[in-house]
RNA sequence: GGGGCGACUCCA
C-alpha cells in the first residue's frame, strides 16, 4: 500500500495520468487495502484533471471495500464536477454526502457557490447560508469570500455588501480576498469611488492591500477613464512598497492610448521598463495601435521593429 | 492533513 501511495502521488505531481490509472488498476487487482485517505487523494487527482469517470470509479471502489467516504472525499468529488462546470453533479454529490451524514464543514458549500458562479446561476446564492444552517454547518471566511465574489459576478454589489456585513456579525475576520472581492463588486459596475473607499476601509481594518487589491481599484478607474484617480492609487501602491505587475502598467497605458495621450502612454512605458519589466506583447500592441491612430506611421514602424528585437510575439 | 475563494493574462 505504501508503495502504491508513493507511486500515485509521484505520478500525480508529474501529471502522468495514464500511469496513475495504471497504478490504480493494479492496486484494485492486488490484495492491498487502500485506506480512505489514499482513495480520497486519488479522487482529488483524477477530479482536478477532469477524469471524472475515474474519480467516480475510485468512489465506487471505496463503497465496495466498505470504506466510509468522509467529508473530504465528498468535497474532492464535488470539486471534480465543478472543474467540468457540472453544477448538478456537484449538487447531487453533496446530497449523497448529507444523506450519509458525512458533511462536516463549509468547504462543500463554498465549492457549490463557485459551481453556480461558473454556470451563471445567480439565483442560487441567496439560499446557501440558510441551507448550511439547516444542515448544521457553520460558514467560514472562505464561504463568505465565495459569496461576495458570487454577488460581484452577478453585478449585485449591494448583496455583496450584505454578505460582508453578515460575515462581520458572524465574527469572521476579513482577509485581503474578502476586501478585494467586495471592491470588485463595486468596480465592475462603475462605482469606482466606493471601491476606493473600501481600500481605505481595508487598511484601517489592519489588512495591507496586496497587488491584486490595488489592481482592482486601478483597473476600475482606468475602465471609467478616471486616469488621475488611477495614478493616485498607483502612487499609493508604490509608496507602500507594493510592486505593480506588468498588467497594471498595461492597463494604465491602454487608457492613455484610448484617450490619444501618447506622451503619458510613453511615460508609463518608460516607468514600466525602469521598474525592471520588459514590455509585453500587449504593451507593444497598444503603442503601435496608438501611433497608427495618431497618423504617426514611422513611429509605429519603429516600435514594431523594437518589438521584433525584443522577441515578443505580435498577435 | 487528502479538499475550497480575489483583478489582469492565457487556455476552452
């Protein structure tokens, strides 16, 4: 059993799934009795790679062996369904787990929320917490993060905010992910000033914004063309020692390019290089497109040449 | 611990 475990883990890490299947087949034919943990680990590995039939086969095998699937087993199997976008499958696994009395924590519910998000089934979010209460399972911060993100994707910042308040009442502590999801909910529907306000709330609450948190607010301002505000947040980010990722520079550049502000777009590009980021394909495309629209063909061609030198693929 | 959450990008 020990060597089978090692083999499965090893092949799982290497993503050699044919080998994993082979090892599993041999294990089933051998007289070894794998334990719940090994079976669950195998279900996770198969499920992550979309090999649902194999994951289900392992699950059936457990039942035949008289092994009792635990809460993690059901969760792993659900996750497999979610990876394939099969929310109905995930639901039915959860039902089975509940019938078996095996569901012990909030993880399956958070996963279910993500399944609904993936399928755009926004109507389902409101029932989750009630369902959990009925099942006697307490939500955690991850449950609330999933819900806030779900409402954000549904374009319902007010509901996201309510979920946030509910989280506070429950005594859960917000993480950077919690705030970022909430900020995104507002940023997505153009409520950029509120998303900036949440950034402040976040810092006051003792959570240091990371580069994703800043990126959400900056992108929000960029998308609504509020470059002065975007630049302001950008400076706060840099001043607080947070390193902007290339995507943020591209987003600023893009906005300047859309506004036909070549001078500022070039400035951002230099800033990016000064920060040690090579311009990406998207950077060059923005610049070239901008020069062409401005009728500066030679500059566009020079930029194109630069792009080829720096071995970036044009698209 | 064998399981779950955030922008952009990529893939479908």
